[in-house]
């Protein structure tokens, strides 16, 4: 099991008022993404636990792209990976932010 922690500042705070959201399921090569609105301002933290070692550069690239596209300021994001492909990771992260923006 490999763990990665990425801390960045987003361009702006994530929209919406929802406090948390979950997307995906850790099974069959997928992943679970949990988002919490707990950080100040534009801070963003991504904590990744993955069963596949050696893909740090890919993870960093996917997370950097996600932060650039979605500006998830104020969110702590936890990713529990079961071997998902980068496009699936991007999809689940985007779904999570969309849920955070939705009215409750």
C-alpha cells in the first residue's frame, strides 16, 4: 500500500455549501473519493492510498490537472484506490466536486 499527500492552493474556493460527498466504490479496479469542506480559503489537500506502487508522477499529473480545471479550494480529498486508470480517477474527482456544488 502506497500513500501520497498533495497540498496545493486552488485558484478559488470550491462553489456550493455542501459539507461532504463520496463517489465511487473500492472494488473491481475502481476507487472511492471522499471530499470534505474543512479547509480555509483556497487550500486543497489530497490524500491518496493506492495498492499500486510506482505511479507517483501519474498521480501528481492527474491531481494537478484536476486542481487546475475544478479549483477545489477549501476541500480535503481522500482517495482510496483499487487500481483505477487515470481517466477514472479524473471522472470520480470531477463527480465529487459536482456533488459538492449541488444544492442539498
